[in-house]
C-alpha cells in the first residue's frame, strides 16, 4: 500500500512539474514580449488574489480594488490573457497527466480500473452473463451527440495550439530521449507557448452555422475517425480473450457519434435547408477523405506478390476490374484490387459533391464499398494471411461500417409551435374554413390521423405559403434528398422541442408524409424517428401519459413497428433546471424515467432515452459513467443517447487518447447498467418519500427566489455578465428565444454560464440547504440517518450530491459578493445576495452533514488538486472582470474595455472547464 501511495505521489509530482514548467515558459514569454514590469504587475495581482481567497480580509480587498482601478484597459487585457492562457496550459497538463496515469496502470498490468471497458467486460463474464452479450450488442444503441454551443468560447486556432503543446508534453512520457532530443522538445514547447500567446483568443466576427460545423468536424479529425474504429476492434479482442466463441466475431455498429450542428433549428433562424445540405455534403466529404487516406495507406502496405501468396477468384476479378495497368503492380493482386476500390471511392466523392468526372463508376452506397473490402478480407483469411486482415484492413472495414458515406447522423430539431403553425397553414389551404389552431387536442388528433390516412397530397404546387412554412417544408425535402443521396443514416431523427401533446407527434408525422418520408400504403413506414423533447417540470410529469396516449393510436403504433418498435424520448435537463431548480429537476427526470419504463413495458415498445445534458451540473452535467449507472432500473437497456456540448466537447474529444477513453466509458457504463443493473437495490418507500419531500421544499425555495422575488430579474442582469454574453461572437444563435430579458425566455445555457462566471454556480445547488433543513425539522431523530443511508446506498442520490459537491467547490461566495456590488439598487442587492449567501452556507453544511466530509471534494482528491492548481489563476480573472464591467456600465465603452470583458469570459470558462 505504501509503495502504491508513493507511486501515486510521484505521479502527482510529475503533474506539478509540468504545470510549473508551462507556467515558467509562459512567464518567460510575457517577459520577452512585454518586459519585467508587465510580468511583475501580473504576479502582484495573483498574490493579492490568493490572499483574498485565503483570508477574505478587507485589506486584501482594498489592495485588489486599488490595483485594478489604477490599471489601464490595455494592462488589464494583458493580465486577463496571462491568466487565461495559464488556465489553458493547466488543462493540457491535467489531460496529459490522466493519460500518463492510465498508461502506467496498463503497463504495470494492474487490474482494470472501474469505469474502464476492460473492467466492464470482465465484470459481465464474472457475473456469468457473457451469453447475454450477443443480444446486448445486436440491440444496443450508444450515441454521444455533438451540439453547437450558444456560448462556446474556444477558437479552433487556439485548440490547434493546445494540441501542439499536448503532443510535445506527451512525447516526454513516451520516448526515452537523448539530451539533444530533450533540448529540442523544450525549445519546441517554448515556441508552442509563444505561438499560443500571440494567437488571438477572441473571434472578430460572429460564428456562422457552417463555422460551427467545421468546429465540430475538427473533433472527428482529432479523435472520432480513428478512435471509434479502434474502440470496436479493442472490444472485439477483449471479448475473444474471455470467450473463444467471440473469436473472429465482428460487432454490429452499436455506437455512432451524432450531431445536431446544421440540423438544430429551434430558435436558430440561420439553420435552413441550404445549410442542412451544406452540412451533409461537408460531413460526407470528411468521411470519404478519411476512407481515401486509409485506403492509400492500406494499398501501400499490401504489396503481396502472387508468386508468394494465393488469392481468391473474387479477389482476382476485383483486381482485373480495377483498371490499374501499372507494370510495377501487375503481379500484386491485392494492391491492384485496393487501387481499384480507391479509385471508385474517389469517384464517389466527386459524384456526391456534384463534380462527376470520367473514370471508375462511383459506389452506389457504403454497403457496396464494404462488400468489396470483404472480398479482400476473405481472401487474406482464406489464404493464410489472417494477420494482415487484422491490421489496417480491419480498421478500414470498421470505419466504413460506422461512418459510411455520411460520417454522422444529423438530428433535426424544431419547436412544436412552429410545426403547429406550418400544419395549420397547410390544412387551411387544403380544407378552407378549418382553423387548426382553434381545435382542442382531441379534434386536432382526429384531423391529423384522418389526413395521415388520406392519399391526397396536402402540399399544393399552386399555393403560395408563408416564408416560415416554405422554410420548414424545404427542410424535410432536403432530408428526403439526403436519404436518396447518402443513405437513410444521414438524417435519422426529428426532435420536437417543447412537446406537450400527442398532436405534437402527429404534426411531425404529417410533415414527414408531405415530404415522402412517411408512407401509409401498403403498410405504414416511417423513415425518420419522431422524438418528443420533454423539458419543463410539467412536461416531465405529463410525458409518460402523452406516450401512453400515442401508443394507443393504431396508426402510430404501426409506424413504430417500421422503426423496430423503438421509441426515443428526449429529456431536457437544462430547461427543467431553469424551471424548477437543481434538486427538483433531477428528481422529476428520475421519476419520468421510471414512469416511461412502465408505460413502454405495458405497450411492448422499446424505450430509448436521449439525455439532453450540458457541461455544467446545472444542465445535467457531471461524470458520464456515474450518471449512466445512476439511471433507474430499466431506463438504459442497451440504448442511450446523450448530448455533448461546447467546452465539454473540447475537454473530452480534443485529445485523441482522452477522447477514446470517453467513448469507452459510455460503452462500459451502458453495458454495466444493462447487464449488471439488477445488482442495484431499488430505493425503499422511505427513501422515495424523503426525496419527494426534499424536492418539494427545494422547488419552493428556488422558485421563491428566481420567479417570485421582486427585482430578481434586474439583480441577475446587473450582477452577472449575461448582457455581455449576449453580445459575444460565440455562437450562431441568440442568447434568448425572444427579444426579452425575462428569465423564462432566456436560453438555459447562457443562464448557467452567467452564474458560473460570477462563481455562484447557483443552478447547481440552490434550494438543497433549505430542503434538508426543513426535512430535518420534520424528522429530527431519524431524518439525518435516512439521508446518509440514501447517499450510501442509492446511486441516484449519491451522484446528485457528488455533482453538487463539485459545483460548490468551484463556487466562491466572496468573489460572488464582488459581482453583487455591481447591482445599482443597494436594497435589492443586499436582499437578494443575502438570501443567496445564506442558502450557500446552508447547502454546504447540509452536504457535509450527509456525506460526513469535513471539506468539499474530500472524497475526490483529483478534483481538489485541480482546484488547488488552477484557482490562483481563475480568481484574478474574476476580479478584473468585475472592474471592467463596472467601467463599461459607467460609460467607458471603448474597444479595449469591451474586449477585456470578452477575454475574461473566455478565460474563466476555460479555467472552470464545465461552466456552460
């Protein structure tokens, strides 16, 4: 044990060494670029901020105020850049340290760690459930889904700089370097940091949707395109090691990475049919470019001469059809066959881009390409070269199965109100006198079902529809084109935001029918999944009844049969949190899942849940492994989708090794939750009652503050950076759904990011302290022990508290108090911040009582270490942000002040990592 602790201590020393070296190199860069005076000014602010954090004394606060007020906007921006870049460098060092520790663990041959794919596979076989794995993979669907983040702060150029620095750090752990190589590495690292320092943090123009598409594709380049096929192959090998029956078995494509970028129209007028077409074309090009690159490498490797190896007749025919007449390859059938395949893939790329040219015929679809690759595979295996078949060819074949010609399925999303208006207009033209919007729910369903069963064409080429209707119909037409061009896997889902009725589902069904994506005769068939998104607290409570009613409709049930009897339901974490607070949102989501499991079981429909999680805990964030295992029994069943957003995508998928590990975690957790979920004891009636009571009290406390306190809206807009976030060039969509400052209209992401920026993190904890206090008042003797038992035995409650613990550890009530000082109404400031401060103290006390901790994150030393390393550099950013906000709001609206505020938002978000 002592040896293990010493090893861990040594590894942590390596992290500290990396952070110190990166910090030193950044300091050297600042000195070289701006002189000792600038460096000393930055270091002085850091030291005062540490003192303020540690002691919170008046003298430190006065020193901070005096130093910042006397600083010019230019100097302030320089300071912000310094601390922002340090946070980015600390992120790199931490990621590399996680990789270092994982590799050391594997090299040492230690038992697989909990949460790893190897551990999950071993646990399943150990539990005697290896025979269930074939069925699991056949029916499984595991999809992380990349979404564009309305408050994404990371520039691709900055990401490229970070990746270069990460590669140089990684070299040190992998390679035994000569003194000369170490010097070269150190020099290159210094150059990388100089480049980072001189690369602009902020965008000069607002992102377009296609900019967001390109940003999303960069993570496929870094991680997904290579990492996902590697995951499949590694998992196949793990299974074969445990059971010989799995030898040479190839897994079905149970895992893909999806995307909302270019298809999410909810509140984003810039996502049009033209943009969807461009998105799908760009994704297709990315997939085909990857296939072409890999085929080039494979062809160069399979230089097998026919005098030294045999091949199948099919392979020989493939080689003859290749039109490869090079005399240098005339006796190399495998290489000739692959060059023929390569030529056809290149022709496919030109064809799909609309730039056809003479040459080989393009492939009709990815299945045809895979069939040719299978011929190569079968010939190698059948002629004693199985080892070669297991090399790059295996990766290429897996990539074609997973990515096809479309790369990633793009989801459509639109608000139910838009669908209602479009359907209403179509019906008004087709049936004069029918005012769809005035019908009640039963009447609407009757009209929609009648229209779905009717063979007439609802859309008339002779009518002139409104711009909104034309735009929506064009989107569905573009989907139909995409299915014909790239295959049905290009666009598979249509998500309905703010869904609250069966008619919301039927309206989408009707729009699919208009576009030819749904057909009733001879049998009902639907080419796209219809997915309701239940977002608010009321929607979550009503969702199960809505699905029961939908399943009771014979036509809808018949349509589901064409989708393998699978119905997906999306759950909204962000808006339910903004609506009801952290605790109530989590509990209502849990209850909704239990109710949905029951309803789907009654009707024999397979449930697939899509979790709309954000990066922050206030938006359902937190560790994915624990979150999946904390799902109620029956809620996973091998099928789960979840959103990956904004800076979380960067943190999880920018680094190839970190990205691969995150993909593996999703598979491991889904496998364990499905096949080993029976090990989880169901909560007792007393625990359920306790949770219901806690939720009710937390909801009361939260809504009392956010929605029932006079002036709270004013307090929020003045004490946070929300108005400045709305002006940032950080996303293609507006921060609010309407031109309004109302909390109800604000998007959940900027709502959460604003509270993170001022270090309150309010959406991740508010109401819990009051709820526990009231609960213990009602049950003074046995109440605390019951809560401790819930924390110990119930994964849902334990995960809830663990996430809240992390949020509270990242909060800082003293810094938040400085933001409160920005509120112009003193009475309002004191009243609202006084309530927040008191609840913050109550919540921390309650958390410690239940968990038995004496300090926050006591059970998570890695997070404690991370906070210790980075807060001396995040805190100064908050202090200078407050100063610049005060100047800006007092009328100093020059470009330097504006840029400084935006830089500070970027830096704080980067430092906190999961803030929006």
